[in-house]
C-alpha cells in the first residue's frame, strides 16, 4: 500500500472534498508539496472514488503546477505594470493639462487673466470657456493632430456630452472668430479622419 503524504491525506479528508467525492465521485484541489530538498511545489490533486471488490477506493492523480503558476504570476505582474503605467500616464496628462490650461501666452496669442478674451495680432476676441480651453490646447500642442476625444478631455464636466459633432461646432466658431477667411482656414487646420491642429510657427 502506498503511503500518501500528510497534505494529500488532509486534502482528501477535508469536508469539501469528502462531500464532492461522496456526491459526484470525484473532486479536485490544490496542495503545496515539499520536495526532499525543501522546494515548494504547487500540486493539483484530482481524486476519484469508486468501489472495488466491495471496498471504497480513492484514486488520486497529482500534477505539478509550477509552470502554470509561473505563467499566472507573470501575467499578473504584467497586468499590474500595465495598470500602473496607464495610471501614471493619466496623472501626467492631467498635470500637463493643468499647466497649459493656465498659461496666458502662446506666440501671437495673449489671453486675458480671466481667459475669456484673447488678443491676436492686435485683434481682441471674446471666447466662451470651452472655446478658450480648446484653443489653448491646440496652441500648446501645435504641430500635433488632436483627436475629438483628446479635445473633449479638457472640457471637464462637458466631456461626457461632447461628441465629435460638438467639437466640430466649437472649431467652426473659433474659425469664425479668428481666421481671416473661415471658409479657407490657415490657423486651425483639419486632418481628415483624425482631428485638428495648429501648425508650428
């Protein structure tokens, strides 16, 4: 008769496993096996109960889970690293947004302290808070195409309701106020299928 290690006996004799064996004739669980050199080996145990020559027999098959546990641990570490990276990127983006949204001067554009007016080449232009935010973001990121999603993120509580159509309306209004010929914009340009940008001066 093969003598089973104590952890395996304990697992088989455990209430949950015993109930499963009695009801379904099979049960599965995990133990940590300690090898002769002291290495801890995660082990899956599949136990099957059946009758043989009038006696109840429990047959248990053990499987080394070391590689599976290693992959699970690596996947978990990767997930945590990804979550941390995304969180840090989000925080840096918010810090960056707070920095440029409080700036008052970008090249030829000078914003009033209230940020509700901008002076551009001697012309005073009144802006709504949303228009001001979008224009300052475009100026701060000049040379880079900003998507509708990126533009809507600076709008605070407006962003949940601000879809692509909404952004297009704001861009149209800004062009009407700033461009010499709004129908042929030279300042706020469109990148078809992507978004809007202000060329680097």
